[in-house]
């Protein structure tokens, strides 16, 4: 049902854009016809530019893929003519981001709540050791990166960082992604996740 709803909303966005293109052309044609003789040539040139633009837009709309994912990807790079179509598409993107964030937060809460006391203790120790490495770096000492990875490397999966700088960059990206996800969540879901993480 969710996929059907997204498909219907995409169809409505595309139809709204097509109608907006027709309306924009009609308004521009009317402006040319009503313009004074002195400025008619300039208006005609602008109208021709508009015609070329909307022709490209129509071609892009005609060649949109059938799949929902492909359509969304193409429309993200599409130059909308109709403001109401663009607004509807942005609302759809916001809704999808919010739903994804809710799903991810639920999975994270289940993982956090399912951790054993031993796993919690190991996580706390890893954070303590990581903080120590950062203190060492800030105070001009060489962090014990190899010792850290020897103890906690398994927590990073197959693609383990090869240096302290790479580890910092990876964590920076993850924090940025986490913040983006939190911003996309409802206030209630964000509060529930924060409570789970705090506990």
C-alpha cells in the first residue's frame, strides 16, 4: 500500500507539472500577443526560449523510467516549471526521509535494548579508549591506534580503518548521517531514540 501511495503521488506530480507547462506556455503566449509593437520582438524571443525549455522538460517526463525509485531519482535532477509540482515532490521526499528515519530508529532501539551487560561494558570501554586517543592527539602524543584496533577492530566489520585519521573521518561522517536522520524524525520518535541511547 505504501508503494501504491508513492506511485499515485508521483503520477499526480507529473500530471501537475504537465498542466503547469501548458499553463505557463499559454500565459507567455498571451503576454506576447498583448505586448506593444516595440517590445513584441523581444517577447517573441523569450517565448521561443521558453518553448525550447519546456520541450526538453516534456521529453524528460516522457522518458521517465517505470519504477518508483528511478522516477524519484530522475525527478530529483529535474528542473520543474510548475511550483506546485515542485512543492508536491519536495513533500514526497520529506515523507520518505521521515519514514526511513523512523524505520532506522526502530532498528537501532531494538539493537540497543537487546545488548547484553557484557556488550554494554565493551562498548563503554571502547568509547573510553577512543576518548583517550583523542586526548593524546590533542596534547601532541601519538595515539595507540594499533592497540585500539587490536582490542576493538572486530566492532568495525570487514572494512576496518587503517589510521587514526581515517577512523576520525569515518566517525565524523557517521555523526553527520546520524544528525541528518534525527532531523528527519518526528519529535516523539527522536525522544524515544534519545532515551534508549541515554539509558
